[in-house]
C-alpha cells in the first residue's frame, strides 16, 4: 500500500461508528450530522436483523446522508449490498466471504477484516486488507456471536507486528478508552456508546477526544 493511501486509511479509522439504527434515540437524518460534527470519521452499516431489501434501502439512505461529508460508508458482511448501493467498502470476518473475493469485486474498496487470533491476522494480511478490527476489547452485549475476549493486553499482542492499520472494537466507551493507549491502534470502533446515546454528538466528541490520545 502506498504511503499516501495508508495515511488516508489511518485518518478515517480514528472514530469508526458501527451504525445500528434500532438503537437510535433520534431520527437518522438528525443523528448522522450530529455524530459527524462530534468527530466520527467512518460509518459501518451493521444490520444483521434486516433482510436484503431492508439492508439495501438503509445503505442507500446512509450513502445519501454522507454525500459530501468525506465520511466513507462501509457495509458489514454484505459485499452484494455494498456493490449495489455504491458504498465505499466492506468489512468481513471469518464466517463471511473471503476478503480476497471482496477485493475482486472492486479494487478500490476499503476492506476490513475482524481479527481475534493470530491466524485471523495472517488471513487478513494474505488478502491485502486495508485495516483490521481487533477485539473484543471489553465485555459487550451488542454483538451476539461474540468471540473470545482479547482485552487491551491481548489486542496489543495481536497487533504488535501487524503492518496494516488496526482498530479496537467491543465494549469501548469514553470511560475505558484510555486503557487502549500505547497499543499502536489507529482508532476505535464503537456502536452503542454513540448509537444509544441521548446526545450522540457529545458522545462522539468525548470519544474522539480520547482517541486523539491513543
């Protein structure tokens, strides 16, 4: 990856929002501008409870709201939804289609891969992904099919020699984000800490302030 491309990826990973609309306390058209003002740098659509048609409509709506903001839209798992909606990339894991296959759909996609083990990291590197998501960093109820808790120290070990940008995910809040400092992370991914907040702009701003200290 060229240095300028790596810097671009690093910049968008700082505060990575995993968007789950059912959690929102305010309408999406108010929520999205608020979290961008608060410092969110990337948005991933994760809609495991929706069917394909619903997921596609959500992706189109998000893409429209993000137009002109510079904040990319990533689709969780569903490369077909990403391709049809004109999203900027796809995030996949061990149970999804391989990241190498996603790359074959669109060479310009931003591709992320979920890593919980050293074997996952090797899969990610072999496929030439743009970033990896590591975790869970802390206990969380947001994701049902949760893998083994890594914790801050486990995440540090996992990414110690990883040459691609890495973010942490799983139970991260403004209160515990400081425990991730010094691990060479490029950012954090959060869902409920922002999506379920009564004041998502403030929640995003508080997390962004902590992320800048990583």
